[in-house]
DNA sequence: GGAATGTAGTTGAAAATTGAACCGTTGTTC
DNA sequence: GAACAACGGTTCAATTTTCAACTACATTCC
C-alpha cells in the first residue's frame, strides 16, 4: 500500500478526525487554563506540579523526576519552580545523598492553594469533558488515550502490532 | 447527585482517563512539533496557518478569520504573520472594501515550503495517531473529539442533554 | 451629520519558553 | 585512582507569547 518515497495521504475521514482532535486539544487546554488561572490563581502546569508533589511521599520530588512527571523540559521546570518558590508554594531542599540534586517540596501554603483551587478545576474538567460523555464513551476515550499517550510506537499492541 | 457547594470528585476511572488525555495531548503536540520543525522548518502553528491559507479561495484570509481558524489570539497572529512575512512565506495585502483590514496571502514560496513540509508531517501524524488505531477506533475517536471540540456546553446533545 | 460604540489589527513592554552551554557531582572503566 | 563519560540542575541569550493599550476605520442611532 505504502511504497517507498510515496506518502499515503490522510483520507477525508482521517482529515476530519485529525482536525477535531487538534481543536479539542486546543480548546480543552486553553479553556481549563483560563478558568484555573482566574479562579485558582494557577497555571495548568503549575497545578500539575503541585498535584504531583502533593501525591508524592514526603510531598517532595526530585527535579528530574518531576520534570518527567509533568512533561516539561528541565529548563522550564527550573523556572517554573523558581516562580512557585517565590510565591511560597514550593521550597527547594538540597538532596542529602546526591549532592547534585534538589528536592522540590510542597509547602503548607502550596498545599492550601492547591486545595483551594482543586474543586473549581475539577468542576471545570467535568464540565469540559466528563459531563459530556456517557460512561461507555468515557471508557472508549480511556482506551484511545492509553494508546495515544505512549511515546514509542514499538511497544504497542493493536492493528499493526502482530 | 451534585449538591450546592459540594463538588463531585473524579472517580478513579475518570482520573486515569484524564491523565491519559493530558499525556496524550502533550505527547502528540510536542512530538509532532519537534518533528515538523526539524524536517520542515516550521512550527505546528505556522504549518496550520499555511494550510489554512492554502485552502482558502485566493490563498488568502483576513487576519481575524485566520486567528479563529487556527485558534490563536489576534496579537499572536500578528507576530506570527510578521515572522512568516519576513521569511517570505506570506504577504500582507490591504483589504479594499474594509480599510481597517488586511489579507494574509500565501506566497508561492510559502506554498512551496508547505508542499515540501507536508509529506513528512502527514507521515508523522500517521505514525503518532492513525497507524495505531483500527478503523473502528478512528471512528470512535472522531465521535469523541467532535463532542469535545465544542466550546459551548449549551449546544450539546448527549447524556446530560435532555 | 456627528457622537458614541464596536471592530480590525498593531504595538510595546513584561513574562514565559527554548536550547545550548555550563558547573559540579556521580559512575564507570581500566 | 585517574581519566572520562553521564547525570542533575542552573544560567544566559534569543525567541515567543501574553496582555493591555492604542490607532484607525466602520456602524449605529438619534
């Protein structure tokens, strides 16, 4: 079907699906971000960082790990944490057993901010996504996103898998 | 179910789906952007702009309309177009019948750049999305994204609709 | 026709992001 | 144990994005 040098174009159907996907993506992100910023005083990424920390043992996480968790570059995380630090939401602590490393630690104030922001954000997520879907559709969405979130196409089951 | 002042939290299932969604979103965007930048010398947004123009009659579009089409702010579009203009991909033309307005016009060079970038990008989209899904799954994805791309929850059919 | 109001698009400065270069530490290899 | 690669994290400069004015034209309404 696909020959060397030839590229199989997207079908009309795929084209439409792809554009819907892009629009849905953009819409969800910008709306939730705007909402969260307004009601909770946080960015979507900042929120993600605080959540990750709050769920981690000792409310702390190494920078590298945290960067992977929230899917941002090392550099960006450094800046992000600096801002959160000067806002009092996070504190940096040197790592005992690896003197290159630092812990990003959620402060009480940060936890408070998070708890304050969470209900509104959850409501927004519901309104933007889950309230629109039947349970079956949520399942379908979960299945699809599980496939699409994987970076490496090699480790995949599925139609092209066998 | 939902009482005043109370917020219904996400179920475990929803939580997992939500995180998958976020990761899939981020993964798709950053990977396709990186790829497109490397092989085509364009940003995902720039690509979107050129595509929109190429498909519009006269290869041109008013700024406002274009901004809506590619889902960026007016301001950002101005800058974006300025860059594309100084790269020779786009040209601005004053609008005859509305002297406030401008056309963003795709140049031949821009069209060429686009055509050169497209195959690689399409291949990347395939690899990142469609090759991983069965036709039935593509249909399901399309249905879901069609629901989620809509901004205004009011104009919705669906489970909460009646 | 003229005052008010809305719309198209730009500007400019502040803030955020990127990417490469960098520093100090850790791990590995011989 | 010395040399060297790899890692964790920051820094700096360049680029991009954002947000709030702002200009100029268009539209409305009396």
